[in-house]
C-alpha cells in the first residue's frame, strides 16, 4: 500500500509549511489534486492520512481531493483530449506520438489554517 508513504510525505510537507511563531496551529483543510493515473486509492489515502496525522496539528484536517483527468496531446496533429481508458492513440489522426499533459500528479493545492 503506497498510500501510506504518500500520506506521510503529504503530512511532512504540510507540517513544514506551517509558519513559525503560530501558537497551537491547527490545519482545518488540505486541498489535494490527484491524477486519475497516479494509482492512488482515495479511501486508502484517507485512511492512512488519518493514522499519520494523529497527535499533530493536522489531526482534525478535512482532506479534500480533486480528481484530475488524464489529458493527452497528440504531437502529430495537435489534438488534445481527455482519456478515459488506457488506449493511447489519437482519435483524430490515429498517431501514437503523444504527450500526457495531466493525470499523474499528486499535488498539495492549498493548506488552510484555522484562525
């Protein structure tokens, strides 16, 4: 289950981003962007996140996950489309010289602290 490692890294980054000097910081919300082809099981990530944040300023954090679609660009005809299945062939020119523009990312979009 690589979601545990992902959760640990997310928490590490979030804790490092809390400004120094804030007494008893509390993170209310963390917004993530996770690509459809990032191979992350959302329920597993939420479960692992809940374990990792225990006894930290993130303990009661609401984890909001935006699923990012797989967007592909054909270098031959410049067509861009959203991929729903693992068939990577341009629907316009049937070319295979493709570039994946999105869909593999795991990003922390924002971290919201309580007032």
